[in-house]
C-alpha cells in the first residue's frame, strides 16, 4: 500500500495512506543502504506487519528540518522585532531555489513601523514581485489560504518573525505556541521538537519552523549565481560570467542603473564570497 510519511518519533513512522494513519517501523535493510526515511517521503508499506517496504525517489530533501518532497517555502519576514533583513531573505530564497522549492514571501508586523519605513519596505516588495515572487502581508489571510492546495509548504523565517501567529490566524484550531522569542533566545533554539506534516487548506504544511541550515557548502558558485533569478536574462560578454570581477558585465550595469536592487547584488556577492 502506498502512502506518505507525515510524522516520525524515534523509530516510529506514521504513514498516511488515503487518510488512514499507520504506525510503521522501517526495515533494517534501509539502514544498510543508507536510506533513512524522512517526513514527506512517499513510501510503500506492508500494512499487515506495519513495515515500510520502499521509499520512492525524492523530488528534494531539506535538512533541519529533515523533510522531503517540499514544493514551496513560505518565508515569513518581519519588518521590525526582528528587523527586516534583506540578506536573510536572499539566503532563504537561494536555499529554496537550489532545492527546487518555490519561495513565497510573507511580510509581517507592518503595524510596527511608520509611513517612511513602510515606503522603504514597499520598495522591496515591488522588487521581489517584479522578479517573479509572490509577496503577501500577514493581513492577506484570504489570499494566503489559497496557496496551500495540493502542495507541501514549509514555514521558515527568523525566530519571532510571526510564523506560529500566522499559522494560528490561518487556522485557529492549530493553536501553536506564540511568543517563544525571548524564551528560545535564552536557551538556544528549538529543543527536540518532532517534525510533522499537518493538513491545511487541502495541502500539507510543516509545523516545525526552522530551516536553520543556511550554509552553502558543497554548492558551486555557478548554482548560487543561477539562483538569483533576475540575473538570468542578461547576456554578458563572457558566457560564464559570474558578474563579479569581469569587465563589461550586463548584470553590474543593471545594478548601476537601478534595474537590479543593490541589496540583491550585495547579498549575491556575500553568499558567493562565503563559499
Ligand atoms: N505587532 C505585531 N506583532 C506580531 C505580528 N505577528 C506576530 N507578532 C508577535 O510576534 C511575536 C512572535 O511571534 P511568533 O508567531 O511566536 O513567531 P515565530 O516566527 O513563530 O517564532 P519562533 O517559533 O521562535 O521561530 C509574538 O509576540 C506575536 O504576537 C504582527 O503582524 N504584528
Ligand atoms: Mg513559532
Ligand atoms: Zn556578468
């Protein structure tokens, strides 16, 4: 019988087969072949003996939280407490692009800033929309409800950005704990929380906000470059232009004339420089 792993607690795998949950063990064979089933995996189970027999090929797999077959990531970004951080946003977008996860941005806490600061934020919002990303505000509840259908969505963003608050607003029955900021800052973050896919508006979301792995080791500079989607349309003099120290670079020209947002380009330089 086929299904999807929706929860793992130590060695117990909860598999959803057409809406019915089966608690299964994994077979010893998997460990030998170095296949460790994760939440999100599509599997075949032996429903009688409650064993996972086979793990299907994954579309992708994220680490921290460990989850596979993710379609999209909702990047929850506050404009204050914590402050708006373009570099964090761009790192998360890059991380998603290279894992074939569609980034969606949700801005929170606009009520905490004045009109001048709002204009500044709108400049970013318009830019990210221009390059093809969906950007919502956490007030856009009706629009946000529509994005989950038939998708696996991971919530991500800084601690305190408002992920749990947003989930609760989307579905008050979820009743996630809110305001962990100060507590978690004191003790180091995210103690042992299990990873679980939950149903939300005909889709599934990951209730463990985290996605803290922001290192780009083992990723080539070219892949990072290509994750900046707005760079793709420029044809530079050198076909393999990294848009860094090359002369006559169309991307750099576009940064200078304001077509490409300066923070995007700076963040690109930082991310490439880090690897
Ligand atoms: N003013 C204002 N406060 C908000 C808004 N959204 C969330 N908050 C507050 O921000 C604080 C943190 O919200 P959480 O939802 O717990 O943040 P989180 O992203 O889940 O944080 P972690 O679980 O630590 O990753 C809480 O005190 C919320 O009430 C908003 O739009 N405006
Ligand atoms: Mg939370
Ligand atoms: Zn170039």
